C-alpha cells in the first residue's frame, strides 16, 4: 500500500463512521448538527479522521465531555 492509500484509509465518510460506531447515519448527522462530533467538510460532504473519532470516543467513554472544534 502506498502513502496515498494509507492517508485515504484514515478519512471516513458519514456512512463509514456510522458503521464504525454502529449507529444509523441520521444519528451522525444529528450529532454533527449539534457539534458533537469532530469533523470537517469537503464541499457539502462531511469527513472524519479515524484519529479524531477515536479520541472523541475515548473522551466520551471516560466521561470527559468532548467538543468538536474542527467543525466548520
């Protein structure tokens, strides 16, 4: 796998994140609307990094409130 493939595999779509977190895509969109997930936009589409989702998930599981500061 080359460097581009490695980077590409670390960026997720809404569908990827919904599968990863085992929730419905509408839950992801609802959380995005409330700025509860770390994400960024590419045009009108939302994208997520695996690292940011893992950090967010760890903070939620530990009870520390995580704020999505990358939304925009």
